[in-house]
């Protein structure tokens, strides 16, 4: 097994959960990584769990040749939805390939903060792996395999599959613990948490992991199957291994956007998680102001009108936070709400989102970070998020939905 006893500037760890429809894309992405390969200044390491019929393997990727020649470990059947496998991969990568900086890329489908367990009907509850705590919040979901209307409810049960074979997924609470253990091992925060997955640049997700990572790179919108352009990103890093985590985060965004056309309809942003608490504080002020304004019918109608025209995404419950605040302030909101909106906009644009962009006319009002704002009903799972507890956004949403539905 190739090892690096001397520290390099960077180690890139790619955790590829491909036991689903993304299996072919994973094969192509490994080939993209191999076009660059590890150097004397850069380690490129991956773990790829493939669809049924294949075993999971770890790779130390080198330039040229075939992917299988870079395999350093065969793991057999792996449940990528179980946090212990991700923890083991991270710890192995850090200890085997030490570096000054680490980027962990979580490669899979994505569904933002949301967690609705479509596997529940496919297995007995008694056999389900117990979650840590009463609520599970899935970070990485598949696109909708089927939607099931729950009897007597306005919620839609979305398909969630991280690992089709194991019928399991990684939830938000588990992710927080995995990254906390990583920070403990490093004795500092992870430099970059990259999410090569759909819909992951949400205020809720960033806040959840802000205690253990410095930067995130993710998308407000869905991603095409091609995902990140690994060859161009890694080529740039290999040429300039002295790149700072902030600079690399920014570079990934620019290379990603350059790899797509307007017809593809993409977004990507890099966020500074050291500013996540300031953003949450600003959102808390907004939630308080909005909730207070609900007693006024004109204010209610103004919020509804803005919500109906705000920038939204593949999952319509996700809206762009800055666009919502901008529209609301322009619509003549009361002074308290206007001030709160301005505070949120400042928190996002001046510090939290360090760079962002889009391709596609339908995404022109994207500003780098989305937030949950459903129109019909608030998921009971949302209250369990750290962001909800910090900001009171969940309480505002519930009040808003109750008022609108009782008209």
C-alpha cells in the first residue's frame, strides 16, 4: 500500500457512495482524478462503494493506467449510510496520507437538510439501525424514486437512498458527530467539506457542521450527473499546492461553473463556516420580526407574495435566503422586518458566502445559500436541527403556515 510518511501540503479524501444509480458516474470521476494523480505535493485518495455485484475499494490514485491498479484495499460489502464506515475512511486517510490541509468530498445524491425515510416500508422497524437521538436528518439522499402521499398529511415522502443494498443513509446528527471526531483527530477543524451532491448549500447544513469544518463547497440547485470537474480542479491544485483552503474553495466554484453551459442550470458556492453563527443570529432576528408581523393582514399578504416569487430550486421548499430578504425589503416591509432583512443580506454577502455563481436564466436570483420555507406544511423533523434551535426559524414557519391555512 502506498503511504506518505512525510506530510504533503494537501490530501484530498473522496468518499464515494455509489451503491445506487450513480455507479457509472463514479467510475468516470475516478478516471478524471487519475488524469492528474497524486504527486509529491498532493495525495488523492478515494473510497468507492459500487452498486450490487461489486465490492467497495479504497484507492490511492496515480496518474495514468487503469483505476483498478490503484486499489490499495478491498473492503467487501460496505454500508455507506453507516457513519462508522465514513469515520474509518477519514481516519485511515489522515493517518496514512498526512498533510497540512485536508479536503473531504462527500460524493452522492443530495437533498439538503431533509429526512424522510423511504426505506421504512422496505424493512421491518425492528431491524432498522437505531439512530443517535430521536430524529434522523438525512444529508445525502437520492433523487425521488417514488413519492408517496402520506394519509391525512400534506407532507410528501421523498425517496431517500444513499446505499440501496444496505437500505440506509447518513443523517445530519451522524454527520455532525463524524466531523467532530475528525476535528478531534486533527486537533483542529477540517479545512474543506466539499459536497459533490445536490441541494447542499443550505443555511441549515452549514450551521450543523460549522463546529468541525472551516469551509463548505456545495450547490443550492441540483447537480448534473457529471458533478465536479475533478481533472481541472486537481490540475490547478497540483500546480499550486501552496493554495490556501479559502483559495481552493473559491477555485472549485469557478472551475465547476466554467465546466457547464447555461442550458445545464447549475449553481455552486463556497461558504466560510466561521461566520455561520453570525448568519444564524441574523436569521434569528428575521424570524422574530416576521413572526411578530403575522398579526397584520397586510404583512401576511406581503410575505406570501414574496414567497411566491422568490428564487426556488428543484425542491420548491428550498428558497434563496438573500433573494427572499431583498424582495421583502423592496416590498415595503415594516421597519423591524426591513432591518432584519438587511442584517441577513449583510451577513451572507459580506462574510458567509465567499464566492458563488450560477449558469441558467432560471437561477439568476441565486446568492449562494438556501433556506427551508415550505408553503403547505412544516416537516416535524425540522425542529430537531441545530439551526432551528438557534434561530427560531421553525417557530416562524409553523406560525406562518397556520395563519395562511386558517384564512
